[in-house]
C-alpha cells in the first residue's frame, strides 16, 4: 500500500464531516486538514468556548473554511440524542463521521446512565451517535465512518461480568477495554453494512503515541513527564498532527476498503507515517462482537 499523502487528495468541496472532540489534539488537526480540503466541518465538542477558539484558529489558517460548531457531551446519552436530532434537522447529508473524542485513565466515575466514564465517552456515546446518524450516512453516496481505537486495544478484554469496572477499577484496563470495544464496533459495523448492501464503509484508526491532552491523565507525575518529554519526542512520541494522519487516511484515502484499520508504520506502531495495520485476533472475534453490539443496543436503548 502506498504512503498516504494528503497533499494530493483532491478538493472535498460540497462534502460534510463531523469530527467529535475537534477543539484540540487529534480532533483539531483532523478538522483543520479536512477544512483545508474544502470540506464543511462540524466541530462536535463538549465545551462551546473551546470549540469557538478552535474554529477561530482554523479560520485564521484557512480563511475560506466552512466550520459549524455543535455541542455534544458523549458521556451523556441525552446529549448525544440532542446533537443527532439537531444535525438531522439542519443537514441533509453526512459524508464522513469521525468518532474521535475520548478520555484516558481518569479517576473512577460513572456517567448518568451508570457507565464507567471511559466506556461512556470513548465507546457508548459513539455507538449511539453512529446509530442515530446511520440512516443519513447510508443515504449519502460513498460515506465513511471512522472510529478511533488505540494500540492499547492489544491488552484489552471485554469484561461482560464487570463492564463498568464497578467491582474493580484499573484506569488503564478500563481504557484498553474501551478502545478494544471501539475497534470491535468498527469491524462489526462493517459486517452489518456489507450484509445490507450499503456503500457506506466503516473503518478504524489509531494515532500511535501522540502528544495530546490525553497524556495529562497518565499516572506519570507532571514534573517527570516534562523532564523526559524531550527524550520521548525523539524516541516514540509524535505530534498531534502526525497522529491524525491515520484518521485522515481512513477518511480520505483512495485505496481503502471497509474494515481497514490504520496506524503509524514505526516501531510497535508508536509513531511514523500512516499505513494499514493489523489488530489482535480478539478484536476480530465475531461472536464476541455480536454480543457487545447487542449489549450496547440494550444499554443505549436503541435497536438497529
């Protein structure tokens, strides 16, 4: 597979994309890149003030950018439903949905629906959002759904006996579970789209280890992180702009197909240029994915 080069991707004028968590980090860089390709971009963010700052920054760099801000809190299913209803009332097409937003290793807490916070924001919110927008996506020719996973999925397991980590909470174990769930969802969604004969495709991507706000919640003390950051930048840490490249490959690449998974090409996929990568056998377990889908439908109170 050839190296992805966004500079040769043609104008995407007339197309519309939603990027969740677009006010900073990977989401911001993704939204900026799409705006540079003349795509109208909806910044789907929890914090309106931060989203406005991001919009101004994008428009400063891309004066012709078409940017819309819509509020969504992916950890609250009611907010996801409100966002979806507002989008469906305002727009008649959706070419690309990028399920990017996420949190990493926070202290234990439960959402309003009783979901562990990482499962809520990283997985369940995006599961519901995709379901609510799927009909419009399927009506939009050549649309794509890109869901963000992580190399952390490799150590993840779906613990149906304690899905919300209420019996035992390990921040990294819960994070890995949420990112495995995202990847399994992406694969299962593609299987279902294929069965329906839809042209819409589902893909997944991961950013390697990128310098984003997510790293602030790691157990490493801030002073120690700052001390070793120059070394990390030289060895395995990459910029948010570089980390967004696999997502952009999935969203805009011309040589992709449904079910593909993209990440960096460097050592252990920690950094590098975007390419198609492999995931664990567990992530491709169709029986487990079907069970996760059915549990998610029940918990999110939706049927597809």
